[in-house]
C-alpha cells in the first residue's frame, strides 16, 4: 500500500467528508461536533465538485457545505497554517452562508440556523480546550440571544494525549492527526464511519490521478503561504524603516542600526533622502 495522503489537506478532507456516496461519515462528524438534541440523520451536500481551476488557485476554498435534516446550514473549513485571520474570516463566511439562504422577496423567518466549523492544525485561541463553540449572548447575564449563529473552532494540536477515545469528536481528531496510529486502527475495528473514512483515504492514496490532484493542491497551498509570508515581511520592513526615520534626529547611525537591525549604509541613505 502506498503512503497515505494527509486527511488534513483540504482536498482530501473534502473528498472524504463531502463524499455523496458515504454521507454517514459527515453525519457522524457533525453529530460529534454539534452534539444536537435531535441527532442529525441525513445531509444534503452542496458544491461537491472539485475542478482543476480551484485546485490551482491559491485563494480558492475547498470547504464542505451541507444542509442537515434539521434544516441547519453547515460549512466546514480546514486550515493547515495560521494566516492570523480565522475569527474575522469565519464571521464573514458565516454571514455569507446565512444571507445566501434568502431569495428576493422572501421573509426573514425563512432564515435557518447556520453553523461554521473551523478545523485548525495550529493553536489559535487563548483557551486550553481543543474544541470551542460560540453563540450570541448578553454580556452580563450570559442570556443567549439566539442559536441561529454558531461558530466552532477545533484546534487539533490541543487535543490531550489521554483524551477519551469514546468521544466521537476525539475519535475523528485521532483519525485526522494520524490515520495509521494504533488509536485509529482500534477505532477502525469498532466505528463503522471511521472504517469507511479510512477505506476512502486508502482509495485516494492508491489512485494516481487523485495523487496528482493532491500534489497540485499542495503546491497552490504552499504558494499561498509563501505569498502571505512575503507580505508580512514587506510590512515589517516598512514599519522598521519608519521607526528608523523617526530616530534620525535623535540617535547616531550605529545606534539606529543596533535598534532596528538595518545596515549603517541603509541608514545613511535614509539621511540623504530625508
């Protein structure tokens, strides 16, 4: 058997959890995350196609979107790298998912409960909990305004080492972390949905065409991260230059160079320009 593809890659995640042939995988995952009073029994998957353009576009998103039999609109996004924007990003996409439900002339009462689930392969929030969920509440009394908005953050690296494997959310995180681990192998024997997810992962990993698409997506993701890092570096350098300019009338070239990390030659150039 060939090396398994990473199920945390958005392309692979969507192939497994957004699979119309195996909706029980997504149903199990959603019940594990949302823990609804009335368990989800069926889902209608949306936007299941993955085209070549979206794989090569470093700004495209390969989310899993679905409507549950309870009428909930759900969006799942998985992110491997911290792009420092997940809270605002999630609020923006929650807003889009919520408002897109209404057609022209339809009443607000038609709007349904909308849930965004963010799977993060990095630590992001201040809490030590690996799973955090948020709703709109009154600040002093903690009274809930509505359950229409619900946003989840699942930070995979925060999963405790000795977490309760009988909790299905923990079980799914173990699968995503390492589909070849002893814990996952035990889960395969006892949980049908995880067994199906592992079979689909093996199928994808052994398919030359799917591996080619995976590599295409992996390259576009690396390009996005590289572009982001370059933008941050440009922003940091611009900030450093502004600090140096403000110090020109106060400190000597050597001291400015020491404080900013800029070369003495560059600082002399700034003096001429100033």
